[in-house]
C-alpha cells in the first residue's frame, strides 16, 4: 500500500488540553477559559477567537460533556491530537436515548444485501483499505480498542465553544425551504447551503444505498463553514418538519473538529434537523458495534491532484431481520446501526436517496465563499483532478443491491460547483463533482 504524503493542512488549532472525563473545578475552568486565544495559524484567512465564558455556561458545558464522554476502558492519543476513548459497548451514548432505554444491542448479524448482477472489479484505482490499513490517523501507533469496547472521539470544551450554542453543538442547522422544482430533493440553498448532487428521480420504496467516495481535503474559508461528501437516505416531507434522514460520508468542518482534516462522519434526524439527531456519537441514537472504526476520526491518506487517489466505500441499508438501519464500511465491515425505534417514516423505508457534495456559503465580506467542494476542481477536469462518486447502488424491497441507472443531478450554481454523471461497466453509475467556490464567474 502506497500512502500519499499530504502536507496540505489549511487549518491548525493549538489549544489547551482539558481532561474531560472528570469534572473540573469551576475556578480552574474559568481560568482556562480566560486563556482561550486565537490559535488558528495558516496562510489562509481562517481564524477563530474563543471569547470569555461565564461560569454558568462552563458548568452547563461540563455537564453535557460528562453525559457524552463516557468513562473509558482505555484511552488512545492520536497523532493529530484527537483523544479516542475505548468505551464498553453497553455504556456508549446511544443507549441514553429515551426510546432506547430497553434496547438490546443487536447481536445477530444483519442480512447483507444480495448482489443482483455480478459486476466487474469495482475500480482498479481504488485504495479502499477497509479496516486493515492505517486508514484512520489514530491507528498509526498500533493501539486498538479491546474487544467489547467501541472507539469514541472525545469531545472537548473547545469543540462546544466553537458552536453557536450548546444546543447547536453537533447539529446541522435547519434548512430554510425556498421555491424549487417540484421533483427536486430537499437541498435548496437555505442557510447558505449549496450542493452538487445526484438523486433518485421518482418517489419509490428504497431500503438502502451504496457508493464509493473519493476522499480529498478541501480548503475552508470560514470556521463556521464546512465541506462534505455523503449519502443521504430520506423519507418524509421535504417542506414540513417531519423529514427523516440518515447520512454518512466524509467532511471537513473546522467548527465541529477544530481542524481541516477530512473525517468519517454520520448524521441522523427525524424532524428536518430541528431538534432530533446529531453528528457521529455526539448525542444518543447511533449504536456502534465496531471496535476499530472511530466515527469522527480523521481519514488518512487523502487524494492529491494528479497523484494517488483514495476512496472509501459506504453502504447503508435496512436489515430485513430486525428493521435497524446498518452502516457498512469498505468490504462488508459493520460499523453500527440506527435503531428502527428512532424513526417515523424511515421505520418503514426510504423514498429518496441522494449522493454528492454540500458546502456552507456564509458570504463573508459580501462575496461567495472560497470554500471548496470535493477536490476544489470542477467536474469536467476528470479523474485525478475532480472528486468522484462511483458505483452508485440502491437496495430494494428484496434486500437486493443493484446499480441505479435512472438518476437526476442538481447544482444550484454551476459557476461555483458543478456535477457531471455517466456510466461504464467498471464504475457503474458515477459522477464527478465539486468546484472552487469563489472565482471570476462565482461572486
């Protein structure tokens, strides 16, 4: 395995480490809060200043962190500064959810989707490493979480303070619905969100989706902005408050993680991003079963322009045995599941799937953001330059996985980010997507 030597890190954050598995005395918390200064250092204009915080707010933050940072059996320090806590699987945050009080972690393996038609090799350029290679940065020192535990990235006071509020920590902001084509999915530019996506054309019963996603490290202009590439599994009303969504992919989010590294992530909501659900394991809900994959941890190595290309394969599907929505990574490695009890519409099936990129455009200084999507290059640049999704597939009611041929594409502003789809025998249905954001044609 040849690993790309990527030195491109557009955001760095050097902060005071705080031991968060145990509560700290308030005077110490206040003293440390008074020391928070702007520590983002890079040639870009990206910066963040931590403001002085009241003792009451710090106390609320600490109580919240004590809920989600469970006592570890073992703690692993990652080279990128992350702390990975190995938590007993029966002590993980998921089981704190009111709907999961009596939930028994699924022990019977889910029934993997059947492949309808045998395909050729899914891409000779793939460096999809599963969990055997050092595909996550915290693996590099060779330490793994013991059997019976799950790895959880520890949240810090700094992580919470970068969020708009404690309520907003770990959540996407609700998307404001605007006028759109009647057949277009729920990806309209609300709250500055912009997309380049492919999606299933008509409302149908869908029980899962799969894709292989090219991994890059796009630059981010503002701390409050992000760039992600993901799969959406959707059901419910796009115009109302009952949209159910399950999401997985990779993202760069300085606000959420404090750096510009691409990270494996998940998300879920049952009320159009209003009050339910969250990223990763930052609230109760997603049940992790794997002891070698840390959701929210950095992915390494990443693709380089005209250089080595790296991608990850993600499968999300509804287990016909018990009805839980499982996440698979790489070559049939189970990560965990979203229990059926969490959902309303998705308790039965999905009605739409989306694949693609999303960024936040905050229009700082009145101009379109220069936050990149994908590789930061437009779709027409092709392999090794533009980012891609390949081997797009869906799961049907018979728990069969098949390539999808009938997709639509959407990009709100093709001068900023665009998408081009195609099909061949090797990559099945695929597309290139992305862009640089601000440029002479995107102001």
